[in-house]
C-alpha cells in the first residue's frame, strides 16, 4: 500500500512541470489524474472477483508490476494521450488491484476489529508518500520530472512486487467463533448488495467525501500558486512539499484512529464526527488561504478529517453485507472514488477556469462535507438498522 501511494499523492508536484513541457490547460492535464482514479476504482469489482478466484499473491504481484511500469512509460510520454494511457489507465489498473485486494482481505482476516484493521492498511496508502514527497520534489528540481518518473517507477514497482509475495487468503474457518457471533445468517453477494438502498446511499456518501479530498489532492499545486503560498518557505522548507508531506502523515493517521473509534462508538456516529470535522477544517483553510504557515498546518488538519473514509466505508459495508464476498462488494463501492475524481479533478478545474477563483470550488466541497455528515445520522443509520433487524436470527424455539 505504501509503494502504490505516490501516483495519487505526489501528482500535485508533477502538474507544474508537465504543464510547461506539454503546453496544455490544467483541466486537460487533470484528466490524467481522473483516469488514474477511475481505472483504479471502476475496475475494482472485476479485480475483486479475480482476487477471490485466483488469490491475492498473483494478482497483487501483477498490480505491483503495472504500477511501476506506468511511471516508467509516463517518463517517455510526449503528449496527453500517451500520458493518459500510461499514468492514468495503466497506473489505475495497477494501484487498484492492490488497493481493493488488500482492503478486502483485511476485513476477512480481522472480523473483530474491521475498522482499525482496514484503517491500518489504508494508512499505508495515505502515509506512503511521506517517504517520497521530498525526494521526488528534489529529483524533479534537479533531474526533471521524466527522470524522476523513471527512477521512482522502478523503485516503487519493485517494492510492491516483493511485498505481494507475503500475501495469502484467510483460511475458511479463521476466527469462526467471532464470525458466528457477529455475522448475519446469509452473507450477501453483489447481486443482492446492488439492489439495496443502503448500498446506494453509501455510494453517494462515499462520492461526496471523495470529491472533497480528491479536489485537494489533484489541485493543491494549482491553488497554492493562486493563493500565493507555493514558493513561500515555512519552517525552513518549501511550503508546497511540506504541506504535502504533512498531509500524507495526517491522512494516514486518521484512518486507524477513526477506524478504532468506530469499532467502539459505532460507524455512523464516527462519520458524523469525522465528516463534520472535515467541513470545518476546509472552511478554516479557505479563510486563511493567504497565510503560508496556516496554509501548511490547516492542510494537514483537513486531511485528518478526510482520510478516514477508507476505513469507515469498507468496514461499514462488511458489517452490513457480510465477509464472504467482501472484496468484490467493496470493489463496487470503491467505484465512488472514481466518480469523486471526476468531480474533484477536471470538473473542479473547469469551475476554477470559468470563475477565475477557487472560492466557489472550496465552497462546494465544504457543503458536501457537512451534508455527508448529516446523512450518516439521519439516513444511513436508520436504513442500516432496519436492514440488519430484518436479517437478525430468530430466537431459539421460534418458527422460521
């Protein structure tokens, strides 16, 4: 998970040199980022099925190779179509099979601590770029983005391939006592899950929250320049890479933290708390956008309120529909991240180009944050409670 995080989380460092080298508009370049997330997410149901069929070691090994190869080929891209295919499509396939495969297996390996377990591995994805942000930034400055993509593509692909060799599926009877006490009588497969209003409400909420975070991830380099802070020095370091490094740390930390909280106070109350915190953080960030120190600090606070979606949603989904088809089911829900990448990537860039300001973009995602927080309590909680009540086993001695 750490090895595949850089294609998404250091993208903001690549936009400026790519714009200069390719001579294109920001909205056109951001299609690359959207393709990365769309291919990472929209193919995840198929990837989840293949992982359940052939096992994690083979599929995750392929994912590691494709991830590294995407950067290697991107280093030779001379126009947008080549970049779309290499960085976007190939990179999305490679990172997607690893992401959905690992999250799907964590909810099976740790049925008693799903929120915390998925949060820990998702933290690897959120925090992985902590190790690469400054090295990649320095490499871009000294050697150019093409050589940076080549060298780091080889490195990250190799690490992902080697790590995949340690993956294996959970035995069928793993923690069967815990599963029997927690699972519903029938685990639901995709055909049932996709007919459930609970799933589609979760899909909409996941999309809304993804839009917020992915707008920041994909556009930070652009709006940092517009806010006049990208070239500032904060605590002895350049503001933009420092903010990106801090973001990766808090984005990773929030996933096990709120996952752990949700294991104790419930999924929906944790969503209300976390998503509301994200909306407040984004509001403060917008209001203090011209202050370089606060820009860096509040960017980290904003990501602490966002990254937990990758522990809360998969654990909530598995709590609701069971673990037998958890990987494939999460593959369908994870497609919401792809929708969010379109809304937060090229569409957000287009809104900025049309209005000449990032205020409208920030205002929209702040509204989405607060709306999702309310939906968790007023809609998701009662819907899920009714669904689980209908599936609850009858007391002993009563007719079925």
